[in-house]
């Protein structure tokens, strides 16, 4: 993808069928679904693709064990249906981008016999709901078996463990892969482009155009479209208000914080689910990209474009690590951390406005403003992004376009980098380009079948094979590649979302900013 070419597409297209505001997972999913149905599509994002919520997740693809527990306890059919749908989507996410996602084994430590029984029954129900989409069978493990998987656990109090399976993904790059696939099928996509003003039809007040501001050039551009879709997640109310000042707020946000620890803290490939903390939250401890990811918190917050990890959150998360691990972890071992905001629908909060957000269901809703016909997709979660896109477009066909619904086919669409992907190809890369196993395997997981394209940049520039930082597998060619081919235009675009180095190791990321800035200067 080339940013200048995307600008030209936006400038030369007289009218799009749909214009999507928001380039997170949901907006990306709508763009892909729409082009596959034959619609012309424009997608813009104020910052970068996956710049907010969609890159700040716990990196899990899951049905929601916690939601299943609530569904059973409260006999809540809606929560049960949400878990069932999400488990089906879990399989689709794993299939459509095998380089960016994988199954993940999770262990729930049990401290007495009754916990073992309780969680075994729960996981068997989870497995049963999964049906043919189940990844692998859950098991009730003995203390010895549990410690063989995660020897770092405190052995003294441990009674047993329950093993089950969900999925894991590289969230920022998964979102990018959806956008790249949409663009390859005809969509015009632009990051760092802010929605400034809607133009309306004088006769009926319907939206007909959107003026955007290109943050890179400060120039304004008008996009004409038949339908405008608001897919801005936590920021949905700002776009709703931009379209119509009379609309009442619908979104409340919850905050999720994570810390990243070195791999030696937990060396195996099995993650830990802490099913209930003292204040009723759920915490995961997950092997993630040569690091260990700990999260998440879940509490009400104020809307912000720059949520930061707070010290009290770091203290809270480390306290749980130390409660479960034999060897204490200290604050100076934290390599990085991040916080993100999640959108919760106001309608869900009528009976819980003063309560915690951890008990709320994150389902979604498609809203169409009666006068302006702005379509807003609100709520939801990463695992169900494709369903949210489908529901949005199905609604547009029936309620706005007044046409027969064209069938959604995104379920079967392999994403960019997943075509002909074979992880074992890393062996060929080491022989052809003389790179380490470490780097070759990293490139396959990051770029999939496009890994060789990254290395082709080194053919006339041998120095681009050098490690970007000695403690991490990234090479300098990746920086050039993501700038030239993936529309990375800022330091954070490169280091936080395309490479992910900033999320893994803050200090390492800072140390390479000079090199990245030079590449950006030469290529943008």
C-alpha cells in the first residue's frame, strides 16, 4: 500500500458506495466485507490503522469464559449466544491469518478439589459449545502435570490445574492485514486523515459528503459517498455529534492496562488464566512474542486519545504475578506496558451506571440516525469484528440502500500474508539470505508469505540484514518495508504497530528511534 496512491484514489473517485470512519478491527472488517460484496469503499482513520483499542488488547481470540460463567449463573440466554457466536468466529480468525494467529493453551490453577471440579465443568461446557470448532479437549491436570507445564507456579498451595484452549493474535498486524486485503480488492484507505465536517443534502438532511484533513500535509479533501459508517469505537459519540448535535451519548469506556515482562519469568508455552481476583476481575499471564504479557485491568475511565499505564495498575498486576509465581517479580523487570479503552454501549448501562464495567457484556449494536442516516456500529470485541461488519452491511442493504442483501463471504477470505503460508519456509529464508533462525522465524510470523519481500530489500543493501536491536529479532529492512509498503508514516506507526517493538521493550524502542526517523525522512 502506498499512501500517495490512496490519496489519488480518494481524489479521483466521484462517489463511493460507503465511507468508513475508523480503521480499527471493525472498520477494517466492514471495508473488506463491503468490497467483497462489490461495493466501492473509502476508509479513513484520524490516526493510524489500529491506532487505539484494536492494538491495545490482551491479544486473545476467545469466546469469553467469564461470559459463559455469568450466562450460567444468571440464566442469561443473550450472554450464552454471544459466547457461542464468538467461539465460531475464533476458528475463522485462526484460519484466515495463520501467520498472525495461533491456538493457545491456558491453565487455570486450582487450590482445592472443589475449584478443580468447578472449573473442569465450566471448561467442558465451553468445549461443548465450541462443537466442531473446538481447538482441543480440556483436561483436569494433577499438581505434578500442572507444574510440568508451568514450573514457575507456587507449588505449596497448588492442588491441580484445568487446561483449556483459546487463540492468540498479533492484533495490530491482524487489523492491518484486513485493511491490506480490502485495499487489494479495491478499497481506498487512508491513515492520519481526520473527519472534519459532514456535508448534507438540503432537502432531507442526509449525509452526502465528508471533509477530511490529511495530517501529513494539512490539506483538506472532500469524500462523496452514499452511506457513511461510524466505526470509531470509544470515540463513536464524537462522530455521531459531528453528524447531528441532537444525538445523545451512547458510549461509556472501560480501561484495560497491561504490563510486559521478560520471557524468563514464565518460560513455557502455556498461559495462565486467573479466573477471579479479589475485586472480581480476570487476569491473564500469556507467553507473547518472546515476552510475557500480563493483563488486564477493567474499570470505568474518561475518554482519552492517549491512555497511559499508571503506576497503581503496574503494582496491581505485579501483585497477582507474585501471588502465583514462586520467584518474585520486581517493578524494574517491567519492559513495557500499555493501556487501552474499550467501548461499552450506554443501553447496557442503564441498570449499572454506578457499577464496575467488568460485569457488562461487550456485545454490539448497529444504529442508524433517522435524519442524517449516519450508521454507527458500537460495542463489540476483537473476536467478533467480522460479525459486527456483517451485521452493519446487512442493515445498510435493508434499511438504507433498500436492496436485496448481497451475501457476506468474508468468512472464507484468506488475509494478506496468509496465502500459501508455510511456517517451515523460514528454513529456506535462512539458506537464501544468510539470516539467523531467530530472525527468519520472526519474519514468517510477522509478514507471512510476504517475508521474502522484506528480505529482497537487502539484496543490494547488505547492512539492512543487521539487527535493529541486539536483544530482538527485527532487522533494519523491516523498517524500510513497513514505510514503503504498509503506510507507516510516524515513529509509533513503525515501532508500536507495524513492528511492535515498543510494546515489547520500551528502552530498546527508544534506542532505535534515530534510525527509524532517518528512514521515514527519506521515504515519506
